[in-house]
C-alpha cells in the first residue's frame, strides 16, 4: 500500500476512533457512578446487538490505526529494514484484531 493511502487510512480511522473513545469513556463513567457490577454490565451488553457491533467497529479501527502509527515510529527511530517493520506491524495489527474480537465475543454472549 502506498504511503499516501496509509496516511489517509490512519486519518480516517482516527475520525472513527475519536467519537468511539468518547462514547466508551462515557459508558465507563456511567457504569462506575451507577455502581454497576461486572455481571450487570455483561448482562446489558449481551442483551444488545448494538454494543457488540459498536465494539467490533472500535476494534477494527484500532487494529488498523495503531499499527500504521507504530510503523511510522519504527521507521523513523530504528534502523530496522522497511520489510521487517512492515511485517512486525502486520503481526501487531493482527494480534490487536484477534484479541479485540475475542473481547467482543466475551462481552456479547456470542460464545455461549
């Protein structure tokens, strides 16, 4: 993928992530102030189709956004070859996606 496309993709995912992070933080504050237990939170997320979809989009955006940024940092700050940096960042992105999807499955009740 060209540098220009990676630049655009990172900016697009940033625009997706910004409101999602704010919503995520607001939900955390609401849950903590409301005194909800982990069991109550999981019951609510498992009863809704929207929360798992929200978090799947969140995971996808983060799994694309973060490795592109890490790639830029590694290319600027290390003497690693561009192919190695690209490979490491691809593995990192896949790991983020896998772990995130696993977490979404856990909060959604889809595994049950």
